[in-house]
């Protein structure tokens, strides 16, 4: 994957999310209300975390533990099963936080070697979502607290939706014309 495709994917997701907020604000508010205790997104993000974690563990140098890398293929599904069965506080925001932290690694590795100075736009965004991912991982109730800032005020919600749409279009343009 290239930085161009990463910017295009981020742009498409942000534009789509912003447009849904502009055109269907009630559905976004309902989703934000139900998301913290939703089981399906928690399981999906946990599965993605296990897959990304296994991928990163397979790629890193573990020294004398390298001989045990072959067991990662067994450990990763076992971690997923144990997480969904035994973790009583497996909340969707916590799993989302872990996903944001793990998906940042390959994006930053790709952005590091790109020659354009505008790669820092993606790097700054990724570091912002790393901070947000850490907050959600450690305190998932912050998802509800932060979303309440935007959900309670209609004018603030519309401003954020328009800003997200504009940011998505900016990332699309960066991906198409710059990277």
C-alpha cells in the first residue's frame, strides 16, 4: 500500500462519515449512543486487533524468541476467543482504541519514506488518532463523554460534520494530486 492510497482511503471514509452527519444526523447520533455497549463492533475491532498484532509480531525481531513465532498463528485466535469470552469490559470504544493504535504502525512506516513534505499531514493525523486510541483504550467511557460534546448541540454537530467532510475532501485531493 502507498501513501497515496492511504490518503484516498482516509479521505473517502472521512467524506462519507461527514456527509452522513450532514444528511442523516439522527442516524449518527443513534449510532454514537448505541456504539459503546455494542457487541458486534467490539468483536470486529478485537478480531482486527488480533490480526494486526499477529502481523506486527511476525514482522519484528524477537531475538531468541524467534523460534516461537510459528505459534503466533495459534496464539492470535486464542487471544481473540479469550478476549470475547472472558473480558467482561470488552467495550467497542476500547477495541476501537486498540485498533487505532495498531493500524497506525504500518501507516507511519509507509509515510516515513515518502519524499513529499506534505506526508506530515498524514503523520499528524495518525499521531492524533494514536492519542485518541490511547484515551479510548485506557478509559472507554471517554467515547461517550467526547461524543456528548457534539451530539447535544445541533449547530456544533453540523459544524463538525461539515468540517469532517471538508477534511475528507482535502485528504482525497492530497491522495490524488500530491502523493
